[in-house]
C-alpha cells in the first residue's frame, strides 16, 4: 500500500508487552505523536479522528491552544500508531480503552506530564477523549468533545455499515493476487469514500455549493477528490478503526454494572460538548441528552451548515467560533 | 436473475415505436399497470417509486382512494414495465418524460380516461407526478407529491452515489462469468442495500428502535433483511432508475429557457406537497421553498420520525395522517 503522507515532526513511543481489551498481547506496539510548543506550561492532548493523520489534524495551535504544549496523538489503527498495516499479528478488534491506556503511558511515563489541562477531540477523537475522562479523571482537568458521542448511536452505526459493505465487497478487496502483492484495493477504497461522502456535510452545504469554497467547480470534482483521498489508506486500518467507532459505548467503563447515564453522571473532569447544528450522525440532540447527566458539563452548538466537517476545522468561521467558545470554557477552569 | 415477485392483477400495455428522450427508439415497449376498483367514476394514477413493484406500492385503496378507480403504473426500469432486464437494446438512460409520455398514452388511449382526478406519487413516483403536472396540465386535476422534489438536490444526488459505487465496484458485478450466466450479483446488490439503509429512516427512528415494530429483534436483523430484499433486483434496472432520479429536474420542461421557479410558477393543476419532517434527503425545507412558487400549491408536513419511509406507507399512524390530509385536499377540488 502507499506510504502514508507527511511524517514531519512525528515521534514514536514504544510500549512493551501491550495487552489489548480483546485479550491479545503484542510484544511491542508503537504510539505516534507530535509535540507543538514543547516548552509551554499548560498541556493539551489531541487524539486523531477517523481517517485522521497527525499532520492533517486540526490542532488549535494557531488559536486557542497557541500557548499550550499540544501533543497530537494517533489512534491505534490509523497507520501511524500501531495498526494492521504496520504491525504483524495485530489483533482483530480495537477498543478506545486500548488507545487511552497507551496514550496515558505516553503522557505520564514517557513525557512525564502528570496532568493534562485539556483533552480536545473531534469525532472518534472525541469518543477517545470521553474515555479519557472516565478512565483517568485525575489526569484530565478539562475535555472538549467536538461532534462526537458517549455512545455510538444506532443511526451512526448503520451509516458506517454502508462504506464498510462497499469496501469489503469490492472487486479488488476480494482479489487475492492483488492483496498478496500488497496493492491497495483502490476501487474498494474509493467506493468506501463515495458511500461516506454525503454524510460529511449537511443538505444545506450541498445546496449552497460550498465545495466551491475549496476550489471545486462541480460536486463531481469534489466527490472524485474525496474518493481518491482514500487511496493511501490501508483497508484493514480503516476497518479496524470503523469497528472501534461502531462499538463505542462509554458504559463499558462500569464493567457492565452501570448504565451510560450513571457513567456520565460520575465523570469528574469539566466537559464541553460541542456538536454541530447540522451534523447528520453525531447529532446535537444526542449531545444535549448527554450533557444533562454530566456534573460539570456544558454544551455549545456550532451554528454552521458545514455539518460534521464543521467541527473538524473545515471552515474558518467555525474555527474562530470554536476558538472563542473553548477559550471561554478554559478561562473558567 | 431471480424472477420478480408478485404479478397478481398486472396487465401490460404495449407501445409501438417508442422514442426515448435520449434519442433511442425501440420497436416496442411495455408498460405494466394494475387497476383497482375499475368501475369507480373518479380516477387516480399512482406511479411506483424507486425499487417499487406494483403490488408492493402503497396505493391508498383502503383509505382515501377507496372510491377511486386507481391505476398503479410501473416506472420504466422497474423490471415490470420495459427495463434493461426484460427488453433487449434498452437505452442507457431514462428520463421521467419517457415514463410520463408512455403513461399518458396508457391512460388516455388504452384506458380511455380523458382526465385524472389525481396523480399520487411517493419519492421517484412523486418526481414522476410532478412531471405529469407540467407535461399534461389538462389531464391532471390534482397531484399529491409525497417525500419528493421538483429537482433532485445535490445532497440527494451525492447520497445515491454511495449505493451506486458499492454495486458497480462489487466483486460479483464485475465477474464476467457470473454476468454471462445472468446470475444476480448478490454481494453487490446487498452492499447497495447497506449503503442505502441508514438514509431510509431518521436518526430518531433508529434510536427508538422502531425496527422492532416490524418484528426485528436487532438492528442487524433489520439490516440483513433489507440487504437481502435487493436479491431479486436486476442491477441495471436499479442503476437506470437511479440515474433518472439523480438527473431529475422539472426545469427540463422549459427546454432550457425557464428557471425551475418559473416552471413551478406555471403549473396549473392543484398540488399538495407532503414531505416528511425527518426525511433525510427529500427535506421538508426544500418542499417549503417549492410551494412558494406554486400557484395552486399547498404543503402538509408528515409529523413522523419514520423519515423517508413515513411517506411510503411504512407506518400506520402516518398512513392515517396522510389519508386525512389528502381527503381534505381533494374535497376542496
């Protein structure tokens, strides 16, 4: 498969004898991360999102986190941290608890940061951040959870079944010769991208032709570029991350003894939920329900037609709006 | 491919030397239809929707149309009327004008019905009905257009690219031997179904687990059954209908000289637009914009969490609601 993208500034931390939630143990796994402003006093952790690489991750370092030591850390499975594409005998499934335990070791033991001022995550990065607040409440002071959820909704689960089916039933994903030669199943990957594409923004975004803001003259040009952007993803990396997303449920923290509401009610870090008004799958209504259970929770709904992408830093106005909201939230910490 | 479903009561009308909008001419095509209450005085035409068969079409004959002579007519491409699956040398593309011209000949010449009291269409059937009001305003007195649009939105267009990509890139759709033997590309068809599935209802519908109302214990059971329901569809039938849907634009009626708004403003039949509040792709907001241009237009928004399916007769409460609204609309005709 194609080598993955920009490695500028990326470091790797090795964990020995790592046991995953599904019971598998590997003698060694790596966690990829990058530090920005390493000498700043305040600290922030930013986990990547689905299909996110470290250097493509919107990290707020030119805005609200400009005076923070910001550590962008790659989810397991993203092709930078340990993943099916780069680690032999990688387990079949991942769990956010795997990511968070590994990140915790990185932060506290390797980087020797005893507590994080804030964890900021978008989408799957937000689900990861939620798990941080539940697993290490003494390390996390604040969390900003953008376009995300404490439990993947059934609607979100089912939408993900579409791209997944497109990929795993594709002609090249099922071509044993191509796979044996490690040639990317480009048709399957692009079909995955197309089955995902209409979910990314909102109906209004399409109607207002906001793809033109990115220089695409037609919808098809935008869609073609989007589909091709999957070419350098390893299919098993996409699929293992997607599975982690589909199964995401913060109530696992209670070992099956607590409801999601009870788990939410027990979270002690300050939490800002920041859904987007027009996100089609991480809906603001779901975030609104969650915040009612949080002891120290707030909600700020991004007033944007950019849908899910709005929370990912796709639109300058939304970036500025998020910067202001997050700054306000952190200033009261 | 598998034979298609229930043919009870279906008749076929043959048109000779039919020329399609794309310029192709066939010596003979057939239009499939079924009549209900053939002796009733008032007349209603109900075109099928995407993936709709005549005998699976919700036809209102037990409700508001119980005293109407109801003609359910199959869209070209649905496998019952002339389609790639049943007609050699079928053209590559279809246009609603093809369907409406053929249906008009059926209605006025074969059935000798000079005018229709109402045309009622859901989804693609609604787009077809819209074309009726523009092409034959002297034949159509009233139209009820349910979960549909006068022009396919870019969002709707893009969502359809997902299932399409899943099918045309699938391993069996691309297997020349299977295709030569006319064996259905079941994996591709089911991937199509999965990529479509999360659009059918609303986020609320999934969260409220309303698939249980249909006897499915889990979301996966519902999704599996939905995916398998594509097994008896010919892939080229699905694709040609999908293309007609994607390109749908009532402004073609003005031969490129009129805006959509002008075409809408010129429609003379009475029109009731009936979008569903939670339809993810035929949004009520788009219908609201359209009705502002209609001279004799009204809008009634189905207050349901059943999303697009709500308008298709999937839920008893919505059926009763639609019956009342349509009865009120027709009573003032």
